[in-house]
C-alpha cells in the first residue's frame, strides 16, 4: 500500500473509533475505563464489532423496541393532577378524571393512590380501552397539571390482574385496567408538555 492509502486507512479507523467511543459515552452503558480492544472496531469491523455497536445503540435507546427493556428507571416526579391518558400506539387520547371511570368517555384515576408519575403504583381504569393490543416496550403518556408529561413504558400485558413487583416502592409505576385486561408500566421519563 502506498503512504496515502495507509494515511486514509488510519484516518478511517480513528474516525470510527471516535464515533464508537461517543456512542458508548452517550449511552452510559460502558464504564469510562473500557479496554482498548473494546474501543477499537473488532477484527477490522468484523461481525462481533457490529454486534457490540448495535448493543450500544440498543442500550442508549436509539435502536428498536429492545432498547425499552434496557432503559434505566428514572426517579419519580412530584405529585401533580393527571389530565389525560394517551396511548399513541392504540390511538387513545382521553380525559383523565379523579375517581372511578363512569363510562362517559373518560378514564379514571384512583385518587386514594399515588398520582401517575410519583412514587408508587398509580391505578388508572377505563372501560372499553383496547389494552390487549398493547405490547411490551410501547409507551403510555399522561400529561399533568404541572405542564409535564409522565412517560411510561409497558412491562407486562395480562388478561387478568397485574400487580407491581414487591420491593420497589420508590419507583413510579402505572397499572392500567380495562375490563379483564391489565397493563403494568414503569416511568421512563418526564417530558415538558406544550
């Protein structure tokens, strides 16, 4: 190889290594003291390097529904009155009233429990919601009176009652119930409402 070709190869490898390091740094998935072999494309960008890059993208939330299972739990939000229930994948956008849902086209929030997004498991009910169509990793949004939206990621969909796992009371969870179907979701991030 000529000197110009070697320089081009060296520049390409340097740029690729920098890109991979930036992706890993933004995902927080790898410790800062990762080995040199992890930072370099494995076997000149062989298949194992590709797998490592895809795994990094999944962990950073950039790539596909598998990322949703790997998102880190976020701290609970301050309590605030929920206003709406949105499930984008099902086309659901309903007002969210305090108390039981009484068939008037609104979902009901159990005011005896925590507000959606705050610590604990909030319970929301709604007749006729097509919850059986939800899948793990899908998003449920609850805009709140504090101009923030609590964003939940579905963990389980069940044709019977689902309870929150024991021992994690400091986390914010949502239990959504409609008829015989129950959904359990965890808070994966607050977002500013418009």
